[in-house]
């Protein structure tokens, strides 16, 4: 069978690209070896948020007296929480299946491999192979949890994010290797349910090391206060899984001091690695670097007609990035004239509690780029809405260019800040200045007022500090 476009992978990059291509009148097929929606819908973005919501509800109940409400002792049904999360994921995957049918997209079940002549070989679960051809092929194969050297994920004692979402019982103790988004989200979830959690982060900054240093310090302080042990600037030297309890040997990178931690489970949350092996890249001569496919501004590889998007290429490994890349890619294939992606205006969100959200330059990155800057910071402890909601932790930090007022970056930590960051993304896209943010009337009382107040703080015009 011949198609206009074949897409290998149906994560948020692949399925979105397929739908947009269909809207543009293309005959489209997608190849999927597991479940429609990929890791994000089935084992990532969506089911983790379901778990985190359960943890948040449990925390609210346990602190209900803070709101003047008395309830009896609450218990968390771990298996029911896991079951709810899987049910949410299944429902979302079925929704993607509906969208495939609605948009008349052919779903090819099996594992895809590139062949010469713009062909894709699909091997089904029984081993039967079928060849399909297309005018354009998009690789959207995503990524998987990265195994650290000497610490292989065995799925039982050393687990990745997939196993962390489907454990049979709640572990009494856990060591999380990696203080990035995946690590802190699971640390918050398991600690909320009663697990003793230690986070080990290699980089000196500690938790969420890619974020602005003020955000990292604030989250570290909050996590430590909640009882989570945080070891920053620390390496994992050895993991011994022979005994009943796992022994994790860590090393303080500054002092050289060794420490042994015992736990029931080790969660490897040290990032992801692309799924680009054994898909035919070498046979076609497609250029890669450290497993990541090299592409141009519109996602075409060095082989004409072969494209790649999402976690398979060296851009931010985020679902919304993959979706946007997929849309740009197929619009270019269809002869449209889309703008290349502005990768400095991509929001990042971490859904622990409090949430973390950011976009653009950190304070240090702005200085390193040569900007003279104005910085405004507004704490949620001064927000009426935050006080009323009992969520006074965190702040909004905004960074502007001193000369022109250019909106360089925003960094937030607090309740629901992942819902607030989009305002900044749109403002930066429209080249909004600091003064324009200050003069844009924000509703009261809302958490979003903190954006206006932080902008005002940068220009010494803040009212409520």
C-alpha cells in the first residue's frame, strides 16, 4: 500500500502529526507497536498526573483541619490509586483511537523499520512482515528511561518510570536517582503516601537542576521540610541488590564522603534515551549523534523525504514540543510556510507539589547572554488568593532586559503555576514588554496577579510588598 505520509510512532508527536496531515488532505498511516498515544498517554504525562492528583487529595484530607474541617483517619488504597491511573490512561488511549478513525488514518499494528526507497517494513506480533511505501516518512519513535552505567533497570528492585506507575504494593523506602522532573514528581507521590524517600542528584544545584537556581533552592527547602531527604552534588557509586534490602552507596562530590542507604526500591529517574536503534537508520545513512537523529529547521533528515520529530531528535524531550514539531513538519511537507520553532519560548512544567513552571532565560543564562537585566520577584505569601487557599509557598520571578523591556524569562514555583505559565509564553511570542504586563489588569483575587506584581517589582512599582 502507498501513502502520502507514514509516521512511525503514535505518541504526542506522531498522532498529532497524523491528524494534522489528514486535515491537510493527505493519505496517512501510523505504525504503533504498543498502545496508541505512546508513552505520554499510557506511561507518562497523563497517568502520572492521575497519581499526583490522588496524592494531593490525600494530603488535603490529612490537613483538612487547616481548613476548619475534621475528618476521621484517612488511608490510601495504593492498588486503587494505581488502578485509577491506569483507567485514566486507557481512556485517553481509546480517545486517540477514536481520533484515528475520525480522521481516516490507517493504523498499522507492529514494529516499524525503514527500508530503502521510502518504504517501511511493519512486523506484527506474530512475526509477519509487510512492506508499505510513502512519499514522506516521519520518525516519531520517542524515548525510554535511561539506564545508568552499572545500575541496570531490572523492573523489580531497580525500576524506571513505567514500573513506578504500576507497583503492586507501596514500598516502605525508596531511593530516587535523579532530581529532575520525573524524580521529584515520583518522590512527592510516594512520600505523600508514606514511603521514606531519598533523592540523589548528581548536579550541584540539586532538585530540578535545569530550572532557575532560586526555584531549585525553594523546592529543595520545601521537600526537606516535608521529610524527603535530598542529596545534591552526589553520585551513586554502587547499588547492591543481593540482600532483602537494596544497599545504595553514594558519594558527596565535594567532600568525597561515602554513605550507604538501605531501601526496598531504587527508581532510576536520570532522564531518557531515544528509541532509535534497530529502525533502519544505518542502512539509509541517516545522520545521528549520540542516538539522536539530526534534522533541519523543518525536521527533514539528511535523507530527502525522511523526517524525525519529538524525543528522537536533539530538542527538549517534552510532549508539547513533539506535538508542535509534528504540526510544523507536516505543514512543510504539504507545501505550507510554517515558522520554525522558537525553542527559547518553550514552557517547562513539573507537577510535584508545589508545581514548577518556567520559560525563557534563567537569571544566570540572561547574564551569560550579555543582557543587563531587571528582575522582579513576588512571593505567594503576599497573595490573597494563595492565603485563602492555604498555598502560600513559592513565588513568581520575572526577568526583563533593562534597555528595551524585553520579556526574557519567567520562573514560578507554587500552586497551579503550570496553568499560569501560558500567559508568559503568549506574552513573549507577542514581544510584550515589562511595562505592558504591569498595565495589563489582572483579576483579583487570583494566583495570576503574582505575574503582574512580579513585573511591577522589577520596575520598583510593586504595590503589595
